C-alpha cells in the first residue's frame, strides 16, 4: 500500500498520514510490515483512514457474536477484543508508536487513545464517557451534551444502561510498538452493528455523531482526531 506525504508535524511528534478510503486487509498488512521493519529511530506515525464495510474479529472474538454477517465480509485479525464493524462514515485512526520510546505501558496507551477521542468529542460539543472494564467511549443517550459524570455504581447486570457506544478500540503491541487503533463513528449506516454483538456485548447500542444531532463533516472530524492523537503521543 502506498502512503500519501505526511503532514507537517513538530519534532518528535507522530507524522499524520491521511490515507483516505482504503481496503481493510491490505492496510493491516501494511501496518504489520511497518512495525516489523521499524528501528529505534523510526518516526512514529498515525494513519487516518476510512474502510469499506467489513466485520473484524479480534483475538478473543467468538463466532456467536456475529449474528448475521450477510454480504459483509468477516476478517480475522490479531488485534485485541471481539467483533466490530468498520464502514463508510467512520474515522479510523491507527497510531504506530513506540511505547518504550514514549516511556509508557499499554494501560497508559489505551487511556491516551480514549483521551484523544474524549477531547475530539468535546470539540463538537459532545460529552464522552469511559465505562470501567469496557474499552471505548460511550455517550448518554438522553443527554449526550450534558456534563454530568457517570455514576460509579452502574448495575453489573446492565453496565451500558442508557448509553450508546460512539468509539471502539482494538490494539496490538509488538516489540513495544503499536498498531490497529480506534474507530469513531461520524455518520454511518448503523444497521450493520445490529448484525453483531458489538465488542461482544449483546444489545449494546451503537451511535454516531449524526444520530446525536451533530452535523460534523467527516474530513474535519478526521483532522481533529488525528491532531488530538498526535498531541497525546508527542515526546
């Protein structure tokens, strides 16, 4: 896969590469190749893409979480997590960063991924939330613009009550270097999420910015998320 010229970035910041709409499997192969070939001085990069419709299964993925794939292909992949959907109208960001060089571990890396999404949402007026034990970012369906924190004692039997998932995470770390990443739903055909148990959770509602009433331009959201991620991984 060829890449476009990197956008200008400060020294020791990841290079932002907006690659447009690209097929999923060749992109994963390109990330693997980049990670295998990089050395201690290889600059970090963040690839920003959009994919054709595809279901992807993580290493822990269970077949029963795919309810009705229909004509959408299912791709087994080596990221963490369960099944998710990628498709047009979704911004997918793949940070290719050296954690050892940054001086952080995987838990901190995931926190920073989520933080970049939270700040991107705030830029368009939406309040995102973390749910303990369930990576990704969620919004209150009854008040996605309100600033109240989620209660800490959410019911164990239904931790997603009243919530919709707007961003999903799935990462892979090889020799301290990351690939795969985060997907933020902007304006999608959400019906495809009804064909799966998103991230392995039956009945989990998936939303996008358009559903929440945010008329956000895809290219603008992609640019903001890329720059928010770059800020998180600047040395």
